[in-house]
């Protein structure tokens, strides 16, 4: 249910932004999705549709842009993108230390790609007062 709580959080944030802008209907929500969130985009979209039911977000298009994860190595000082081992299932990879692609050390820390961020919302604004 990892994706469902993430979807609820996206819906809450988007609803707040929409309300403060007097939006009557949200049409598009753009999200940057970090690799190390281990969220599956298809699952996130599916759960977003459920979580947005009966809100002004219902029927909105969730557009996901994938962001690469970034690691810093404590041993050799490497900083940059890292590949998640494809042999490790995502639910385990969340807790597994990721190896430095340069020296192979497991003494690494995640410095990017841990979050999902709403970058932009497209909405219809109530202009009855204009
Ligand atoms: Zn290293």
C-alpha cells in the first residue's frame, strides 16, 4: 500500500494548491518521482484515480517524470547516479544499502531521488468574479 499513501499525499497537496488558487477543477498534476522512492508509476496512477474520487481532482491526468537516484560514497567520495540492483525486489531494495558504482563500497548514503514532488498543476479557475 506504499503507492496508496503516496497517492493520498499527492491528492492532499494538489487539493490544497487548487483551493488556494480558486480552482474549480484540476486537469493535470505533474509529479517528479525519485528512483529511490521505489514507487511504481502505473500503481501510483491507479491509486491516484482512487484517492481523487469525489474531489475536484477526479479525472485529472497524473503525469510522472522519473528522476534518477543519487548516491554519495563515504569511502571514495563518489557522488552521482546509482543503479538499483535489478535482482533485488523493490520492497527489499528500500532497506538494502546501495553499492557505490565506483569502488563497490556499501558505505553510501542517498543524496537525491528519495522524494516525489508536485512540480506543476493545471486547473480550471473560477472566473465568475472577473
Ligand atoms: Zn565509492
